[in-house]
């Protein structure tokens, strides 16, 4: 019982002066989260936006649904992709990603 009172008393003393330590820990957690999560995600979003703005006829793309195709026509918000033979699909630019299958196959 005496040990429990010593632990509780030490805990109460630590809480009284621990306000600055708490804020330092919170700031450190936010900085680490920003470095490892938010910053790389923003960089990736900027790269994808740049890719979508620089699309040109003949580029190989993959839709968000996993459809591989070649860019046939580009509008302001949509892209017409040639899928197979004469099959063409009009998709939103935001659903497109790069086709890395050719670059990985050559390695």
C-alpha cells in the first residue's frame, strides 16, 4: 500500500510541471508526421498533376480501374484512350496514371 501512495504522489508531482514537456512532444510528433506522411504525399500529388497536364497523343496510361490504353485524344477534363483495336474509351483525366509495364519489362 505504501508503494502505491509513493507512485501516485510521484505521478501527481510529474503532472504539475509537465506542461512544457507535453507540448514539446506534440510538436515533435507533428513534425515527424509531416516529414514521413504529408510531405511525400504532396510531392506525389504534384507529380501526378504534372503528368496529367503534360499528356500527349500516344502516351501509354492506366486508368484507376486497371484498364491499359494509349492516349488518342485530349480534352480539357477528359481523355480518349484507345484500348484494343478500334475500341476507345473516354475517361476523366483524374483517373489516369502512368503505365510502367514497358519500363519494368525492359529491366
